[in-house]
């Protein structure tokens, strides 16, 4: 068989991917992630009773900024990695800046704190459960975003799985902020980040299997 004949045979029945497919599929999966995490948060954990007070403080919005910025960076990365041969690009920068900022704030807080106050600032009241609470809230988004990415054409399956898991977990963490009573960057820098990395690591492990096309 000649090369031209082989190419013609392989291309038979192939239709081009419609433009805007990435945006359409993510526009379906992201609301599912946000609504699913919110419903789980309200049902399982409940909204913190002093929310009306804390939303008027700068520290609450600083806490919310960490997962929100990570969600934006993970969205950029996931949208790019859903395409064949694409790289993370600017997503790395958007994801790195908030983590570096919160780690810097955590170090400054621990340096100026009295020695007996340092460990409580890190552990807070919920360090044992926080990462796993975020993992639970990320489940709807994990399923929805993996569905969206699988229907596209990712080629870096581990990286696409990791970014999809991070996108789901960062959205879940945004909703978790409305329940979590912890208000120290020293806490968020470890336990929020750990909670967001769990689904990301799971996505990296499952990506080659679940995102294969």
C-alpha cells in the first residue's frame, strides 16, 4: 500500500473538532464543580455562624484569594492541556504567585510570634480534617472536569489529570472558606495547600487511565 493510500484510509470518517469545544465543555463542568461543592459544604459542614462579620475583614478575602487565584491558574492550565501538544503556559505563574505569597506571610507570622504560639498558628483547630474535607468537596468537580477534559484531546495525560484535580480542589476550597474558621496564613499555607494537592495528585495518577482517548 502506498503512503498516500494509507493516509487516506486513516483519515476516512474523521471530522474536525468544532471550535470552542474546550470552552463549551468547561462551561458545563465548572458550574457543576462549584454548585456540587457548595451543596456538600452546606449539607455536611454548614456555613460558619459568624460569616456576616468575617466577610467585612480583609483577612477573610485574603484567605479566599489563595484558592481563587489557584483556580484561575488551574483553569488556564487545564484549558491548554486539554488540547493536543499544548503546555501549561501562563498557568504556572498564576498558580505560583498566591502560594509564594501565603508562604511568605506564614513565615513572617511565625517569626514574630512567641514560641508557644507558633505551633497553634500552624495547626489551628482543624488540621486533622481540613485536607480531607477539601478532598470530599472536590469530588463533584473532579468527576465533571475529568468528563470535560476526556472529551477533548489531551496528550500529556498525567499533567492534564493533575491540573484537572487542582482545578476541582481549588474550587472546592473557595467554598470551604465559607465554613472554615481558620484565619491564619500559617494554617492555610500547609493545610489548604495539602487539601488542594490531594485531588491533584490523584488526578496525576488516574489521568493516564481516565483521560485516554
